[in-house]
């Protein structure tokens, strides 16, 4: 006896159904959406460990008010996403001190969007550019995907001891500018403030500032913000 992952549609992704007027039509099965979300998660580059990062397991107990503010802004962004996604201010940036939970919160945003069938591509700054430079034959393909995916999450932007290279800045400007013009959402975490990003490249910083105007928190302060040191 043949076995199927879905016994309802027998892995066809849907079935023929009858409308009220007796005409036949194709009705998608619930399993099709589940499989699509699974594929989106696989293509997102988000690791299994990061797939566990949600709002529900973000610990706010004893955390400074700015961290609570970042939590609320990230959650509001998810709730408002469908309304804001086609507007010029459709992006979110969590900036400032390391160890504040910026990555966790934007992973929670990403995982929520993915669970709703919205494509998110994760691009960790250091590893992402290392991956591009390691195989320049696929650079055009990789950069094209960074420009065109529904939602792009750039994590730890400008992380590193030295200044970003001309190659990194050229590619980043092209990605940010394309998404700015096409109103494609960005999720950005960085230890740099908007002013510091503008010092590196004003064209990049000003576009990110405008895109993230409605959903931006700068976590400024001392070492008390770093939960890893508690």
C-alpha cells in the first residue's frame, strides 16, 4: 500500500472540488502552504538554533527600559508588517551596544514572518561577505538574491575591527539602494548608530534612516545593557 505525507491530497498539493453551481475547481490543500513555509525556512539561511528565537522566549526580566522598548518596536513591526510593507518606511533597525538582544529580536521578527509564508533571507555581515568572496563565480547570483528577496535581514552590519572594504561598501550600497527604490523591507542590526553609519557612507546611512524611520531603536548606554555579562 502506497504511503503519503498527506493523506488528504495524496501529496498532490490540492484536489478537484465542486463549487455551489456544480462546476469543478482546483482547491489547494493545507499541506501545500506548510511545505512552502518549510522551503522558505530552508532557503532563509537561518540555522536551527536561530529558528528557536521567538518573542516568547526573550527574557525581559530585569532588563533596561531601552531593551523593553526594542522588544515592543520589534513586535509592533510584525503586527504592522502587511500595512507597512509597500510604504517607504517598511523596515526596522535595532542599533547600538552588543549583547542587548538585537539579533534575538530580529530573528523573532524573521521567524514570525516566515511562519506567515513571507520570504526572509538572513545575511550575517562577516560570514555573508566571506561566503561571497570565497566563490566569486556565484557573486552575481548571491547579490541578486539579496536585492530581490521579499525581506532581507542584515545582521551585525559593519561588524569587524577594521573599516569596511570598498568591495563591501559598493555591494552594500547597491543592495540597499535597490531595496530603497523598490520598497523592499530590510531588517538591520548593527553596533553602529545612524550617525556612525553615515560617517562610513552617507548614501547608505541616509537610506537606512528613511526606511527605518518608524521602527528604529538605538540602544545607547553602558555595559549594563549587555546581558552576556550578567
